C-alpha cells in the first residue's frame, strides 16, 4: 500500500489526543474522522487537528468508503465489540489496551481477525517504549536474561477521573487494564509463556465497585518470576515502575527512561526513531498495513495475556 492511509480515531479524550500528537509525525497517514461521546468537545479537538469529519457514532465513520483503518481509544468495556465492528466493516484496527474485558471477548476478536486477514493490533505500549525495547535488545542479543521483574503500578484515583483529571463516563480496572501491561510485557521479555499466576485484592470501593489495590505473582515456563503491585489509592508519585533483575544486570524502567540498578541513566534516544511509545506503537500499526504483515502486539500475539487475566479473575471471584 503506497497511498495515504486514511484513519478514523474513536475517543477524543486524553489518550486519543496522545495518538493524534503521535500521528502528526508519521508520513503517509491522515486522520479523516473523529468519533467522540460529546459532540461539542469532539468538534473542538477535531478543529485543533484539522479533522474534517466529526460524529458520535462509530458506525457512521465505518461507512466512509475511503476509510482504511480505525484506532479505538474508547472505554475498556467497548473494546471487543468495537474491534469486531471494525473488522466486519473491512477496516484495519488498532485498539488501545486492553483488547477486551473478558476471555470470550478476546477470543472472538482473534477469530474474526483470522477470518478477515486484516491487521488487528492491540496497544500494548510497553513493547514499544524505548526503555523496554533496549532491554529486549539485550535479551535478543543473549546479553541479559530475566530472573525477576518487580513492578509497581500506582495511581491516586479515588474518583472516576482520567489522566487529565477529567470526569470519566466509565470505570477503569486494575486487572483488565493496568495489569494487562505487565502480564504481557513479562511474557514478551522473558520470551516464555506464563504457567503460574496468583492474585489477591483489597476491599471493593463502595461507589466504583472495583478493588482499589491488588497483588499479582507470575511465573514463566523458563523459571523467571514477576511480582506486580497495583493501587488506585497511592497518594504519591504516579505511574508504573519496572525493575528488571537479571543474570548480568539490573535495569530500572520508568516509561521512556531507563537506569541501571545504581540509578545511572542509560541513553535510549537511539533505540528507535522517536522517544514516544505511543507514536512508535502507531508507526508499527501503519507499517504493518503498508507491508501486509502481522504487527508486533497483534491481537493474536497478545491473546495469551488475556488467558492469564481470565484465570486471575476466576481466582479473585473465588476469594469473595
């Protein structure tokens, strides 16, 4: 495909804007339609980015004949259903993490992708962050092997707000959203499937109806282990921090920054063409479309993550 890829983006909130900022730096791509829940706010965002078509209905955008692809930055609970709609409409699709909020939903998407042969990718951004790419290069070169990953995912979110502090129309989830990042990254970096997974959670929030604290343990088939702590109650520095403990080194990854175990900063500016993980994720999506290949973090390649999340959900349900 040599022509300009024409894209619709669904979700004009905090994360949708991150994608729009990344796409500005990518040649051969044009966002021609923006879908949002609130029409006036969506029109404002569209005006800022020069997007001509605005709607509140995904189906309206899918009906645009020249549309090639869709990026979904919508509420978690809509991901599987909307991804299926895009594939059935003959459009390539990238859905933000998580692929689904159930094992059945994830399986259905992968089955539809196989049927259509279209590019379907999930935004497992950690695979694309330069910090984690650097570690992956060390692993691929045989210079480093993970013994343990120690991960903290902490937010202060006792009310239903997004990354910009704006009110959300949906409820976020520690397991099906935030744990998905680490469950997938651990198996990807260990290059080994997860064979054991355990979870416990704290009290259920009386209004939000979700656990605000969670602890997860993972073991890969090659023996590597991972400990993940998650909280929406943390009144302190926010975000996810990764400690890779290996046979030859220790690495500390904080989004796009990387340090040694002794807090010496590692230059990762030459790892990829950008330091922005979202932009790199989008570049992979569009490159896969143009080259007619399966992308890194295709729905098929991330499916096993959702098997593990499903198992953990069943464990937590039995705990009451």
